[in-house]
């Protein structure tokens, strides 16, 4: 029966090894991926900057998500060069065509004084809290750290903002900004689940912060108890990576649209009416904008507010949750966003339909350079202002 040494010798004869110097040169080439296949405790003590971490025991199940291209040049390293040799053979058998193992491993790399760093990792309590995320190869520790680093602004702490904020906080989005200048009213409690009866009359941003901080202390909740206007919208958006739009009026939506184009901030849009809701994503200059979708607002009599027409209380929970999902997908770079697509939900039919939204090449907002967009207050007609 062959020994471990026999298997190792045979494996090394079947793969290609490179020296640490060669690996150091290879990592500077475009497209080359370094794979750290050590155990988590080894990785936490130091690794090669820019390398991708995947423990040897999870290599087969995770590699296709981390490195989908079979022709991607791969340099694999472990502590001493043995596990990486077995990993190189495994990847070759999986169809990867340009795989090498670094002889001597990270120990030799470090002993030679080459560049290394201690990676940022989750704390034990965070590993426990986000364990279900860490089990997903598409998220993992790197994705969870990206969520913790992300900054999302919620426009409104109402029907849509409530479920979106709760799920974003639960997911570990590190900074949640909430802009709302209203107070909690008893009539809000039918759908605005951030608040409760004890907080009637309290500022919504304060109530929201109490709820979200109690849910997840990892999250920094920043309250903006102010009206969104031309004088502050650009500054506000510049502080965040994504905006979740829970606005209930056209002037705010057009103002947000133009500011997002100017700052390059994606907007996850949602709206609700009676038993119907819709959601989409506006990625600045990469797909249609809100003005491409609705060039001009409908007459006021055709677009009553929820306060006038009513809304089923659970409806914003569904649409707000979809908005939270789209925001998380944008942060992690997962799947296909709703950019260029309108998702429409009918609660009475219990149906979802998707419609294509085309970008208007003559759109007065997204067809011009961002620096030429003028941010101004909009009147009741919400028409674009001349430059």
C-alpha cells in the first residue's frame, strides 16, 4: 500500500511547481490568481496580499464560484508546498488548464522576506451571527466583510424603509443611514414595523435607530432628521454606496434620480399602491434611469398617495424585502440585478411579472455627462431644469 510520501512524490511528478520567486513574479501579471489553501487559523496569522482563500477541504465545492474560468492562471500555496501540490492535481482533474503549486509554501515565502499581511477576519461572535452567510460559497467571509464595510442610505423609515432596514441590519450591512423628518403616528403601525406604540410621537429616525441597534450592534445607524432637498441630496448620497428609495412622491424621486447620476450612486427603487407593488434598480449610466422609466409624472388625480388610496399593510413588507435583496446583491456582486427590469407584484393575484425598461438615448438626465447635471428643486410638474 503506498505511503503518504509515495503519493506526494507521485503527485509532484504529475503537476508543475514554481519557486517563491517565480510565484512572486507571476502574481504581478494580469489575470493570475493566487489560491491560499491552508486552514482558517493559518490564514488568519498571515497571507499573501491579494490571494484568494479557500481551505483545501472546501476546494472542490467552492472553486467554480471563486474562479469560474477554467483557463485562469492559478498559483496555489499552502504552508510548506505539500497540500498545494495535491490541490493543484485536483484542479487539473477538474479541468483547470494553467495550475502551478508554489514550492516551499507560505513559510518559505515569509522567511525570504517577501510581502505578506495579516488579513482582516471576522470576530468569533460575528462568525456565529453570520454563520449561515459563511456557508454560502458566494458570500463567505469575504462577502460578509464587504457587507460590514458597506454604507446604505434609506430614503424613509416608513412602509418600505422598515422591512428593508431590518433585513439589511440583520445581514450585517455596517452603516445604515436613514433620512426621514417625520414622527411616528399610530396610523403608521399598520405597516411600518420599525416602530411600536411606545414610540408614537417620537422622531422616526430615533425610533428606527433603537430598533436596528437592538437587532444588530454591528450596525452603525446614522439618522438624518431632515428634508431631502437640492441643498443636501448630493452631499448625502456622496456618503453612501447605495440608496434604497422608499419615497412616496415624484419630486423626491426625480431629485434622487438626478443626484444619483451626478454621484454615481445606485438606487434601489420601490413603490406601493393599494394591493400592488413594484421594484427596480437604477445603476447610473449603466442602464435606464428613473426619467427613462417615467419621463413625466402622471396627473395628481391619477397618482394618489397611500394616505389617500390606502395600502395593504403586508405589501410594503414584500417590496421592501425585495429592495433589501437587491441592495445586498449589489454589494456582493451577486446574480442579475433588476437594472433594466421592472418587477411588478400583484397581491390579489399573488403574481409577479417582469417588464423590460429601455434606456432613453435622449433622456434629459442620463444622456448628458454627470458634471452637467444641475441639481435643483422640482415643482409639481417635476420637469428637468435647463442648464
